[in-house]
């Protein structure tokens, strides 16, 4: 093992390993804080041998993190690309965790990897900040080598495909992009148990976990479950705009998203206007009852009389049955956009409707990823930030200096030529949001 703690050592390392394939594991100064509210202590790099590059540790001297850019010509394998993206956005990074997930439909866990020193410090100093700076360097090395060895074992049994490249380069990078914006909070309104995770400038950061059974990312960090927050319990109230008097939180929420998404897949054209009213007329019920019935049919099964009398559900039934036949014949089906396989080897107790629900959630996620990729380009050069993504909505910290026309540009990007219309709300905090859909559409 070679410790790199001086500039000339790092320069020699780059000269000798410039175009190498390497494994990288970051060690942050604090065990519990989000990478965006943290600092890099050590960077483990394995090429032909083990290196520890030192940035902030009690046992070593330090080099500047500006040197990280020099690693860009390497091909990097890591267990968590999302974390690396928050350190430096290198070009050629392979997420071994994602590779394993796409091959097995299970997350790759590293929770079993530890050392006696890490266990001791976590237990005795769990309230102390920056504990990793105190854990001996040789123990960090031991920990990183175990992670590297596990990554190597995965690479011997998992195949990378075009699907993997989409998830590696699009899905992970998009989720990192949203995380990097953070959410501004009113510190006094956030419960005490979350205070440790607030940055000095009053931001909190979420973490998206894409390694779920259906592929829909979970969204929480430090005990804050962003996906579970609702307006009824006040949990959204602490979140405000970073732009203060010049900003608002803007939420764009898809209307009847799954119905429209499925219609797009089965080539059914809903008329302009409310989908729930349109289907309600066919059911013979009002708007609210229509929503309940559509939800019941989509996720609980479509009755034969509904499939035969309502053309949309007739096409959905054909889609459900077609995928069930493929699943039993080929032992897998593929998602609509990225061609990700859902296979018998990684799903249990499957039936036609359950398979359909998995496919819809997966296709929903992949479509949203395409939208987020477009939003990244739209937001570039503006102050407005995309700060939160749920399965059917996007939350923006909108800077009013960007103007109404820019807000309309965001809306049009999300709606995709009006194929997926959105409802728009604004508020001075995330709890007290007011619908402005009609007002915004007025010229």
C-alpha cells in the first residue's frame, strides 16, 4: 500500500496510472452525514496496487481536492457512483452496485463489511462529528480492500448490457443531479432529531435509492422520508425557497399519470380534458368515483365486462395478457423505454396483474428519467433548481428572476407536447401550496 499525502507523490501516481482501470472507494470525514454535507477524508484507489490518497485525516498530511480532476482519464469501478458524483463528476465510472442489481434485481449490500476499529468508533463516538478522521488509516485500507474484492467478485458473474449503460449513465446521474440541489429548510420548524443533517447554510439533502423491486426510486435520508411527507401532518412546512423573497416552491404534478402513461404504451388516444371525467362518463359515475374505479381496475384487475365495454381497458387487458404470455414463454419481459428485463429468476409469486403493475412502475421511472435529462438542459444557465422528484411530480425551487416564460418552458418540457399535462402549485413553503394551473396558462 502506498500513502499519497504530498503533491509530488500524487503527480507520480497520475503519470504511472493515467489510463488505467481502477477501483475507487471514498472515505468521508463524517460517518453519518450526506456526501453533500461532508468532506472527503481519503480516497482508496486500486490499480495494480493499493493507494490511499489523503485529503483530510489526523494521521497524514493532505493534498488539495483540486487534484481529483486528474483521475478523469481512468476507467473507474466503484460500489456507489452516486456518492462519487458528489465528490467529482468523472466521465468513465462503472457502478458495480447497479450492475449487480440489473442482473439479480437485488441490491448489492456492503453492510457486512466492517473492521473492529470501525465498530468501536461508531459505538463509542456516534455523537462525535468527523469520526473517520480518527479511525487509523490502515483500518480504512482494510475496509476498502474488502469492498474492492467484493466488487471484483461481482464483475466475474455479471454481464453489462446496453440497459446497464442507460441506468449507469442516465438514471444514477439524474438522481445525483437532483440530490445536489438540496432543499432549503427553516431550521426552527424541523424536528430536533433531524437537526444533525442540516448543513451550515440550512440545507438538507435527500438520497435516492433506485435498487427497489420495481425500479421506482425510494427517497429518504437521515430519517427524513421525502416520499412519505404529506400536507396533513405539517411535515412539508419546514421546506422553503433558497431565494427568499425572490423565490417560490413550484410543484408540477402529472394529471392521471398512470392512465396516460399506459394509454401511450397501448396506443390509445384520450381526448383533451380530464381523463377521469372521460372515463367517468363511460362508467356512469362522477369524477371522484371515476378515480377510485380506475385505480381499482388498474391495480386490482380489470373485470371482463369493463374490458369489453370500455375500449381503453380492452387494450390494457390485451397488454396484460400479452406480457404474461411472454413472461411464461421467455422467462422475462422488457421495459418499454430502456429494455430492462424483468425475469422469473428474480421475482416471486408472479401473476398477470402483478407483472403489469411492476412494468408500469418501471416504465414510469424510465419515462421520468428521460424527462429529467431534458430538464437538466433546460435548467442550465438559470437559477431555478429541481429539488425533489416523486413518481408523478417534480418540485422546483423557482427563482422569480428567471421569469414566467422560463416556468412555461419547464412545464412544456415535462408535459411532452401536452401528452402528459400537469397541475401546477406554488407556495412560500412546501405545505401551503396553491393551485395556479389556470392562472399560469393565461397569456
